[in-house]
C-alpha cells in the first residue's frame, strides 16, 4: 500500500497542463502515493450543476492532501442560465468550488511563500524571501452579502446610524452590502500559524497587517487578537502595519520584510503583490491548509487561451507540490525538489514564455526532474 493518498484535481484549462508537469517531478522523486483523480470545475457545473460534485468532496474526506490545478469560474456579471441553458429552471446558484473547499474543510490558512530564485529574469529584486499568511475562511469573503438589500437589513442600517446614513433614502436596489465578519478564533489561529512558522524556521520578523484605525470593529478585533498571540512569542520580533502603507513599503524595501500575516482580503492582495515581485503567476505557489486536510495549488487561473498548449510555466505548481511534501513531513524530498527548481532557474537554459524563453510546460518539468 502506498504511504499517502493524494487527491489529484487538475480542473480546467492549463490546470491540466501544469498538473501533468507536477506528475513528472513527483514520479521522479519516487513519491510514494496513490494518486486519486477528482472532478472539479467548469465541466461539472455545465453537466451536473455543481463544480464541486459530492463524489469529490467524499474523496477529499479520505485523502492526506490534494494537488489542484485551476478552474474556470462563472463571470460574476453573467447569469447562471445564460451560460448553461440546461440549468434553466433548476434554481441552481454557482458557488466557487475553491471557496467551498476552504469552508467545508476549514482550510483556514492560505500560505503563500514568495521567494526570488537567483537567476529568474522576472525578479523585482534579488534575495526577496517573503511568506504571506492569509486568513482563508472569513472577513469580507464570509459570503454574507445583500443585493438587493432586504427591508429588515435596511431597518438595521438606519437604526445603526440615524443621524448620518448615506443609504437613508435609497431603495434596496440602489445599494449593496458585503459584510466583513472576523472572529477572534480565526484571527488568533492565523496569527499563531505565522508565529509558529517563524519560530520553527528561525525567521526574523512577523508583520501584522490591518487597517484598525478606520475599520475599527473587525480589524480592531483582529489586531487585539494578534497582539495577544504575539505576546506569547517574546523571542520573535514583530510589528504592526497598515495595509495601504505596507504596499508602498514592500515595493520600496522588500528585503525589510519576512513573515506577513493578514485577514483574508488584505492577505489576498498582499499575496499577489509579493508574488509579482518574484516572477508573477508562473511562480505563485500556495497551500490552503486546515487541521486535517491541505489543498495545494498554483495561484493562477485556468488561462483558457493557453489551455492544452503546454506553454505556461509549471513552476508555480511544482513549488506547490514542494509545499505539499513539506506539509506531509517529506522534508528531504521537498528540499530536493526546491533545489532542482532553483538549479534550473539559475542555469537559465530552459525557460517558458513568461521568462522570455520558448520551452514548453513539460520541457520545464523534465529539466527539473533531471536535476533531482
Ligand atoms: P489566469 O490566471 O487564468 O491567467 C491570466 C494570464 O496570466 C494568462 O492569460 C497568462 O498570460 C498568464 N498566466 C497564468 N498562469 C500562467 C503560468 N502558469 N505561466 C505563465 N503565464 C501564466 O487569469 P484569468 O485569465 O483572469 O482567468 C481565467 C479563468 O481562471 C477565469 O475563469 C477565472 O475566474 C479563473 N481563475 C481561477 C483561479 C483558480 O482556479 N484558483 C484563480 C484565478 C482565476
Ligand atoms: Mg488571488
């Protein structure tokens, strides 16, 4: 029997290309796993009205970890039935399978390491080595939204600020509400995850990102929880930063930063900012991590225009597979894989189009496999 059970979720478009690349390097590493294919994405929305079918959820309940490619999602301004006429009358609502996985399995940590591998022509600066800890289940992404705003919510709004209400004379169709919901528990655990990582990996500093001076209730709670957790780690240097200011400082002096931790929305934005500094979508790896399951994925989407062309950079996915190996405790294999990626980047012989070359997805994977 294989040592691990891994759910293999290619999804749509280039998700298929990049997972094939990941398979090449994992096989070369002799990763002892049973690979179990799972259905996810656009095709299953179109054919079954569910982009995350029940059988995939059941599969995820039985595996040690999952590697996920990318999905094509429904554009927010297009009605369900416009795209898939067969769904007409069924009353189905499209829900992002990624957000659902995060919520169903409480994958509370979105981990995004952003490292500038030496020799990458896309590096913003050499030696950048940032790790973003993004809360992954709540905040503005909690899914508590109103449009049109129902009468009972309008009443609450008016009672909340009777003297100053820009919404006062508006009908429910003229405004929309997305609630930012933050809990003490989720705030504490994301900050604890960041400090634990800093402690175990001898990292030098944790930066806590917020906007508590303006968003007083939710970010205030986040910051308070963060300070409590930080006080448990006297040996680790930490600081607080406003989300807007940190974007400027990160661009100016990325080497001054190390571990960054933030609520969901700010973390999402900061992650992409940091990823771009180390090469962009072809290098953005991530893990959605919970207590019992973790789903690793490149942060890019399905890039439909490149689907099946084996043109895109698989490094984001291969580094996500490296993160999966770390999470499973396969540190030696993870280290070897990262060194192989670093060696191919440093050599500069094999490069995909985003790096200025013309090698294919699978040629890049082969080049990495040969260094293992
Ligand atoms: P995208 O990330 O799929 O692609 C945007 C562009 O980035 C591509 O056209 C390509 O030029 C470049 N790119 C992406 N991945 C690359 C790689 N590995 N190597 C080199 N270049 C790469 O974003 P887009 O086009 O906005 O979205 C396409 C679909 O993917 C949409 O349906 C969107 O909703 C979905 N999406 C899914 C995500 C996921 O599965 N986690 C994340 C982001 C978008
Ligand atoms: Mg994002």
